[in-house]
C-alpha cells in the first residue's frame, strides 16, 4: 500500500532535494564554514582577549592575573592595572570597563587582577607590609611580571579601580600624587 502523502508536500520535497539544490546547499554550507574559519583566524590575529597568567610570581593571597594585550601594542607600552569592585572579577571588569577599547586605540597593556575572595584585602597586617604575601604583594608581582614579560614601561604604570578596587588603588599608590605605582622596586610599605 502506497503511503498517503499530500501532493503539494511531495512536490516541495522533490524541489528541495533535487541534485541541483543539494549542490547549491552544499556549496553554500562550505562557503559559510570557510568564511567562519577565516573570521576566526582574523579575530585571533587582532587580539587574544582576556588571558589568564598563572605563573606571574610568588604569592600567598591566591589572587589571579589576567592580561589584555591589544594587537597594536606599542613598544615599551604603558601599563594600566584595572582592579575590580567587591563581588566582581576580572572578566566582569574587563567586559564592563572602557579599558579594553582604550587599549585597542592607544596600544597599552592592561592587567586585570582578580581577588581570591569577594573583596580585596587592604587592611590586614600582611597587606600593610612589603612582600607580606597579601593582595597588594600579588598585584606588585603582576606588575613586575608585565614589565618583564611584555616590556611594559616601568615609569608608566597606572592603577585604577572601583569600590574595593578603589581602596586597593589607594593602597598601591599611597603618597604618590601622580597616581602612578612605583615599579618594580617601588616602596609597598606603609610609614
């Protein structure tokens, strides 16, 4: 017994599956695939996005280092350290701040530290002494790493942050009217 198929549906299926339409669909699919691959390769040539650096130095705080390196990184680039807010993280700050776009325009390097806890430690005994192992020490290690690894200009290191990141900015730039962080051998101690 022959299947009961509506004639108009059968005609649509025949039209859809003719050798000519199948060839066209195959070529179209291959073209889309090839264009997708090209766009992906071009995208990686421009920038790698936010990248985690796991071997930036010795630290006990557990803070993580993330770097944004624009494709047009200038020689001996300035370094901006963007410190996130309480309950934030490096990825959210990267996505929500203008620093990536500015780095793309100006060619500077951006380090996005990420606290291991909800907020940055700016008041413990360990955070108030040089090489105390707390968050300020971790960020200092990140700065030293960026200077060495990416050739960042040690005289052009800047820190900016919001909320808890703002308190860390004050902690790192304490007493420096320029708002620049002394790096890499700068004074991270309190008086």
